[in-house]
C-alpha cells in the first residue's frame, strides 16, 4: 500500500456509519473490524503519509495537528476498553453514531476548560490531557495523555458530547499537578464565584486527594472558604428581598440577660423568635476531631435556642444556590408558625 492509496473496502461496518469525529479518530481495533490490518495502518502513518498514530492504538486519519475535539476523543479511546469505545450504528441507520466511552472521563485542567472555566488553558495548549479510569486498569500515561486512577469513579457529566469529571473532582486532579499558589487560588475562586460548586464539595475532594497538607493549597482553601461564606451571605440577603420576607437583624449574637453567650446567627427575627444559620463547614484533612467538635457545637447551640423557644432554620449554601425559593418558603412558614407557639424567652440581641 503506498501513502496515497485509498482506504481498503470497509466491510461489513463502513466508516460512514460513524460520527464525524469517529471517522477521523479511530482505534486499531476499529480499523481491523473495517478490514485494515495493523501493517496497512502503519504504512499509512509513515513520514509524509496521510495518517498518524497520535496515541498507542489510536490513529488520526488525516495529516496535520489534531483539533481539540480529536485530542479529547483520542485520549478517551486510548483509555477506554476497546469494546466500550463506541459501536457503529447498524447499517442503514439514519443518525451517525456518537462515541460511547465506558468507565473513563476527562478530568483535570481539560475538564475545567470544558466546564467553562476562564482561568484554565485552552485545550490545544495543554501538553497532556488527564483522563480518569478505574483504579485496577493497567494503563500507562503516555504522550498526550495522563492516566489518573480512582475508586470508585464519580458520575460523569456530558459536556459537548464528552464524558467529563464533575468540577470538584476535576479541580482536585488539576491541583495535584500545580505548584503555583496563584494558579491554585484562581481555580478554586472561579469554581465558587462562577457558581460551579460549593466550597464544601471542593474541600472534600481536596481532602480525599490528600492535598490539604500542601501549604499553598491550604492558603487557597482558606481564601475559598471566606469567599464561599461571603457568597452564601449575599444569597441569603437576596432571598429575603426577592421573596418578600420581613427584614431581620443581620449577623447578631444572642445572650441571656446577665447570662451566658448563646451563639452567633446570620439572621434573626426578634418578634417571631426565628433564626437562620448558614452551615459553611467543610471537612479538613487531619481535623476530624475539630470537625466533630464544630458539629457538636452547632447541635448544642440549636438545642439550647429551641429550649428557649427560638426556632432555628439551618440552611446550607448549596440549598440557597439550588433551591432558594424552597428555603424562603421554609423561613416564611417558621415566621407564620410563631403565633401558634408559646412566647420565647427574652434574649439580648447584640451586633456580631
């Protein structure tokens, strides 16, 4: 076969039944199924030939650099099991087949770029694309593809037809490779400020990846948590305004007259004795006892306030983001129900 020879007849599964990208990026197994031997494929990939092998067992059926889409699918084809890397549509099917990849997904910086991050490099500028696979897969990182193993795999999200790791997991895999504190801080800040996820989810993944022992990551996480609380408070203000709730007093401490401190609250309605507390806790590596102690403090404070006749509504930042109207209804119901309760104990309200 010379370099300009046409592709041999492809029977019984012609390439025209594949999706457009799958006609340009093909595995060795798919070529064999279509009647092209390994020797013939290698011949086409000689210098000056019309094809190129861009990853082990994965061929690009045109000369020149691959597009971003082709690079993504090539990495997924390399990482996916051959039988799971897409099956052509049946002959005569009207719609071209879209590749299906089982148990693999794009992660790291490439995944964040696909999720719409502006602080990450373009796909074409990345030397390697990270791909997440099951821990027991025997597969090596190679040029253009870095293998990241995990167990269990998270549920992939489909972005532009490509399986992509959720933002918190993609962040953890990206941060693993970053040593620049500024770059880490920019990624974590954009994740929260851009509404991609909540700080607790990010910290949980960083904790699982054992990254919270790195000083530059810890510093970025501290900034992230402060950013996350500020955003949650802003959403709480907006919820009160947009859903017509009475104005509370904001960020206060409660005390019994001449007695002990009862705790701080994010919002408090004195006439109805209803309080809102934002739960912005996040797990921290090596701080399990501190986390348990903080939760116990939350619980004790709530029980103490409720014994005094004060209703405490506990809201997470995620609920404020995803179900603000529902949270407004919960608060409104508590305010309306205050007339049916016995009067609460008198407490002193102080600015926090």
